[in-house]
C-alpha cells in the first residue's frame, strides 16, 4: 500500500508540473502574473522544485512555511520568492486558502498549487 501512495503522489506531482508548463503557460502568453504556491512543513531542500521558477518573468513563488525551520535550497539571487510563516493547521490546503483570502482583491490570472516535497521525484 505504501508504494501505491508514493506512485500516486509522484504521478500527481508530475501531472501538475506538466499541466503548468504545457497548458497554463502557453495559454497565458501575456499574463498579468502567475502565482506558484508551495506549502511546506519540514521538507529540507526545495531547490529541485524551485529551479524552473527562479527569476522568471510574471511568475511569483510563495512558500507558506508551516515548520519552525527555514526552507532550504533557495538561491540568494532569487528575487521572486516570498516566504510566509503560517500555523501548522490542516494539510496543504491551509496554505492555498490562506493565499486566496490574503490576496483576494489582487489575485493573479493563474495560480498553481504544488507540493513542497521532491522525495517522489527521485
């Protein structure tokens, strides 16, 4: 059962990334902004997941940090990443809904909600 769950999470992560890059981005040739939202708890290194988004035009990355540590793998030259500390409530959805509520009057054209763990990508 454990392998099935890993496979499903891996498959879901890959589908989300493919959807973002091959469906959303081509349709949004001149978007106002795209927000990429990660909710993390204790994932040690996010560099693999952040790589495609760092310093890209019209893309802003928000990391909703539920842990008491600092997210690792964020390059010093990244100018489009914002880290927001939130309480450890719920699952990933708490970070996503917090983002929508806090930015309700200023929502972008597109929002991508992604998991902050790359353990299933290996």
